[in-house]
C-alpha cells in the first residue's frame, strides 16, 4: 500500500526497512503488559529498576554505553527473536568494571575486634579507587580496633575449603592487614555476636613483610565512622524465560523475589558524597547505584552482580 501511494502520487520513492522488535527473556516488552504491572502495583512505576525502560535502566545504574554495546552485539533481525538478558548484563559488567569506583559496604554487619590493636589508635589507609583506571586516584580509609565484617564471613566450625574467618585461620582485610582469628562471643541462643582476632603488624597492604600468605581476602568497614545505608537487591522480574508465551499468562510468572530490601547495612564514609545514579563496585558484592528517587535516606540499588548467577541455575 505504501509503494502504491508513492507510485500514484509520483513522489520520491523512500526506502523501507522492516525489522523485528527486540525482545529480552525474563521480562516483557509490550507497553500494554508493562502498564498492567504498573497499575497493579507489581512494580513501583515506569522507572522501577526492574522495568525494561530507559528510565528504569538509568535508575538501576546501567551506563548508556553498555546499552549501546548490547544493541550492537544483539544486531538487527527481520524476524522476532528473544535475546538473553545475560548479554545485556555482561555488557553492563564490562563497562562498569572500567568506570565504576570501588568501595566497601557490609550488608549484614557483625563486629570484628582486633584485640592486640591499640585502644585509642586510628590510622588512615590508602585504597585504590579503580585498579582498571589509574586516573581514578585513591581514597583514605580509617582503620582502628573495631570493624564491621559480614556475618557470613565467620564460621565457628568451618570446612577445609572455607577461606574466611574461623578460629586459628588467617585472612587479609582488604587494603589493611592480615588478621588471625582467635574466636568469637556467642550468646545463649548460639548466635555469634562478636568476632575476635589479632593482627600482624608487619602485614600492612603495600608494605607486607610478614611472609604470611592467606587464601582469603575480606571487605570491612571501620566501626567508628561507618554510615548506615539501605540496599535494594533487584533480580529478574519474571521466573520464566518467556513469561508472555506461556499458557498461564505472563502475570502467573511474576518473580516474588525480584526485589528485597536490606535496611541494616553499613558503608564507608566516602559514599556519603555519592550523587544520584553514581555507580560503585561494592567489593565482593556487585555493582550498585545511588537511588535517584529516594532522598530521605541513602539507598543503593543493585545494578548487576559480579557474576552471572542465573547461568548456573539454568544449567541445573
């Protein structure tokens, strides 16, 4: 019909190019279906970080360059096809690894007391902002007798290949010292409430002359100047790779675990200066962006994990 009009109106014959819509698995791309998710409160709006919208991706911390690289890799097709969202996430990781500054955040904090460290002493340690980008410079981290570590980084009776804190084992604290775990305080319910260790004075990062070679490295936050933050963990919006092609309908496959909130996290003080949509690599955690919508408290949205955790699940 288009060409018929061109012929009979005797106008310039413009070229037509038809191409298929880009579809991603584990989500829906139809505006009508996305609107239903918004109207029924499944998501928090069009800019919800789980939504496959530009505003959602921006709020989640996806860099524009990563989205462009994904489009180049996915290419243009004339028939409908479904692209794996893991390809998009891979492009995001590749770009953020080069550009995101590193920082430390502890999501489930427990106190680590270094018993042989001076009570009233505090020292500034140097931390590299991005090992992939020397121009990013470095920052200072305070270190003292009491730190916060992840609760999961201590185990009372650890298996052989557990390379974190356990009585009698050594680990490296990132940018700091090697510590030797001596035990923990356990309450009447059997819960660990405090971990104890000693440090090797000659093992300071960049100046290590201790000769000790620990197999594990842990992140931490100095207890005296740790700041509270809230972490929003985002995952696939649907649990089925093709939710809108199932007999039950796409709403039957909404992933109830696509968002979780961690309200007890603590972060290093340098993150207080983070602007909306600034993205950081939280060591051993993943990439996180400062939320642009919530302003009454510090909230970081998980952009993407460090590794593709779904690939292993799909194989299983």
